[in-house]
C-alpha cells in the first residue's frame, strides 16, 4: 500500500463515527442512501426532499464532514419495499410490466 492509501484508510476510519451520526440524523422516510468516497473524502447523501438535503449538509458541516447531496424520487425504504415485490420467476416488479 502506498502512503496515500494508508492516509485515506486512516481518515476513513477516523471519520466513520461522524458519518454514522450523519446517517442517523436523516429521517428514515427521506433517506435515499449514502456512500463515502475515500479518494475525495466526500460523503454523498441522497434524500427525497431539499429541506432534508439542506439539513444533512448542515449536520455534515457540524461533524466536520464534506457532504454532497442528491435529490432522489424514492427513499431507501421505498426501494426495499419495491425489491421485496420482485417476482423471481418472471423477473419483474409487481405493478410494472416486464
């Protein structure tokens, strides 16, 4: 591993509690998912409304995180519910034609 990789891993590990606190601050009904990009040290957060995205941005700043937000049309819970209706025999989602 190169020096940059070791530094990125250490930073990622050190910021993990802050990222968890950020994720926990987002209402589940509006949480569209999140991911962390170690090379840029940016936490990407998807939310279903702009006010929740703004709050996530503010909370990230309070926690010392670099946050980028994206608006999405469905929450993580909605996507999970949709996935549970997936018909493995027909490879279609209930309510949507194949």
